[in-house]
């Protein structure tokens, strides 16, 4: 039986992944978008670059006029929270 791939939001709600880990994952992506998948302490992995690339919400948010840094971080976090993570191995 295949393991269901839960979203980052599901894993945060369950307490499997902490808010601090999510901030660290977003920080790592902002620092180096080409770094590859982020591995959480639980062993789950998330390719934030892929989540951002697939997110229509991300494109809409960053297209808004005005300051970009906070909007960019919020858009990355939003894309990441709805992304399905690879299970630990």
C-alpha cells in the first residue's frame, strides 16, 4: 500500500514539522533557489522550487505592484504549505 503524500500544512498541523522548520526551509530557498529539496528533521523532503513553479497563487502574488521582499516570502510560504512532501526514507 502506497503512503499518502501529505501537504506541509497537514504535517504542521499534526506537529510533525514545526513552524521554525518551515521558516528555515523558506530561508534556504530564498538564499539559494537552486539548492534542491529541503529535508526536514522528520525525514520528509520538499522541493520548494517545484512547488513555487507549479503555484498559480505565487505568480499572482508576486505580480502585484509594491515592495517585493515580504510578498515574495509570503508567496513562497503559501506555495510550500500546499505542496505534497516526499515521505521519509
